[in-house]
C-alpha cells in the first residue's frame, strides 16, 4: 500500500493531540494543509481496505457453542478408540488361587493320599494350583470370527495334569501350559467352530477349575479319563437342542505324540430345555509309544530331537483304546440339581492281546441352602478289571460330602469329608508295606478367583 503503517499512526497521534488541545466551547478551526493531507491519505487508505475486503470470499459461519445444559450426558459421548484399545477389545485376564489343608486318618507314610488327583497330601498346607487365563473370544455378531485362549498353571495340579512322563515324551517343555488354542468360526450355517491347539478334555463331567465343581476333591473318573488333548476339534450347533463334535488329536494327555497314530472322537450334546443336558462321547486311540527318550544317554550315535537322544522301539504295540463316556445334568429346581456319569474303557496292548477294561460311574446331588451356602454329595464306583486305572485289579468306591460357603463373590471355602474303600488292601498306612482297604480324609479347601470371565471357566 502507498501509505506506511508508521505514517498512519503518526497521523492519528497528531489528530488526537490537536483535539485535546482545543477548548470544548470554542469552534474548531479549519485544518492546516498538513492535517488536511493526512486526512486525505487516511480516507484513501480506508477506501482501499474496503475494496480489498470486497474481493475476499465470505468467512464461514461459526457454529454456536452449545451451552452446558445442551451438552449430552458423558456416557453418551463416544470417543474414537485408539489402536491399543481396538487390539485389546474383548480380551479378558482372569486369576485363580486354589489351596487346601487335608488330613488322612490312616496317617499314611509320606503323607500321601492314594487315588487323589489334586488333594494329594495329608497333614499339609498345600498349593493345589495358581492359574492365569488370557482369552479373547470370537464375536461373530460383530464380524469377529477368531479368538484365542491361554491357560497357565502352577502348583500340584500341574504335576498331576501336565508332568506325566508316561504319556508326554518331553513333559517339561509344556508343563505350565494347561491350555493354548486358537478359534475360528467358519461361516457355514449356524457357524462351525474350529479350535486348534491344546485344550482340556471334555470327556467326563468334572473339570479343572474348582469353583465350577460340586465337590472339592475330584472323582476317580476325573483322574482316570484324559485331562487334555493336542490337535483340532470342530463343533456345530445342528439345531437349537443338538450340537455335534469331532476331534483329531495326538493322543490322551499328549502335547507331543509318541506314535504316528492320530486319535479321534465323535459325540453330541443334547439340551431339550434349559434344565436338562446330556453329553455322549466315543473316543478311539492308540496309547503305546513307538520311541523311547534316553535323557541320560552318552551314546553319540543315537538320533536326537532338539538335543535329547532317543531310540525307536522295535515291533511297537498297536492295540487300541476305546472310551465310551456319557453324563447328564438336571436342574430339578432353583435350589436342587443332580448329575449322573457312566463310563466304559477297554484297551489292548497288541491288537490280538486280551483286553483290560474299566467300567462304572458317579452320581451327584447339590442343594442350595441359601444364596451363599450349599451342600453337595458324590458317590461313585470304578471296577478296575486288570488294573488299567490303579495297577491293581479291584473294585473301588468312594463317597463324598461337601459343605460350601461363598464368603463373597470370588472367594469360597469348602469343608469336605471323603471315604475311599476297596475290596483289596490298597491304601497306605503309617507302616511301610501294610495296606488298608479304606482311607478317610477331611479337607478344608479355599479358592480365590477374579476377572471378567463367567462360570464355567
């Protein structure tokens, strides 16, 4: 522009000072030539500014800011999720601590309770298990068809479930991984659910997590039937009432296989209404190894797997294992429920060997005395012909009564009395080599858990 900013300011100062110097009552004298020149320049400057403003596009109207009363409630304001929240959406982390004190009235050597899966020690404060469960479940209603789950386990239960070298060629590798599997729901019909990895077996009515069971101790059948499998399984909800399943796995309690045979299972779950459920499963396996690991061998000529030497077993046995398992639950009333399980297991060492078999079952009842108090009982029979379960041919029985107090949500206490008895001397006493036909135990179990996952785990 022809007029500088400094000149404009000077003109304004001159005019202001002249105005202040004038007497208010006196008439204003005509401007001097210098003042008139400044006034003319100011007028031209204003005209040029007005012309420039006319060329500019109109400024967009600013939206009116809402008043505080017009703002929506805080819970209705949705903020866009960030990348981390998108990744973690639907992910749950749950924790469990299971402890007990038990006493065996046989006062057994080594304080050992025979035929117990978890409450294995007498006269000892014991850590049954501590668990961390991470899960991100599928949600096909929102378009998310995949999921995964990992269960990490520590304590005595880990040795029972995961550390058995009879089944696991290299148990230490997987000892603390109880479950680890991925899920994908194939968009076929109502959705075909496929899991791949290591997962807890659903053969038998009882499971790993104590807060979901009727009793604190586990039955013979939980101890005898498979704890877990490694492989693939598929389930399909054929109708509202009927679901089908199929598995192909490495074996029973085998993360790594010890032979080339792949076990298979088929079964169904029928739920005619919300109070009754019936599950039946058939399992075919071959549970005999065709190789043997020699951890302490110094022979440099042996083949190795990740540095551990092994030798093949010549003419390995190939006899088959057959499991038929069936169980049902009945919620008779809001306070009273029943469950019944029946099992038959037969196995051969070689294909032409004589079979050994085990059969029997268990019955359960539970009554809710109040919202936080309940009482449950179990009675079972296991006919161990040939010692397939206990290495002794015998008829085993047990009865259990459990009183439960749910102190708060996430913490329960169970007081339990259990009697095991057999038709053969089998249970330890305080003298080495002297066995009794029965053992009686009293157990106080305490379980803590917290996290978003709902029962059953």
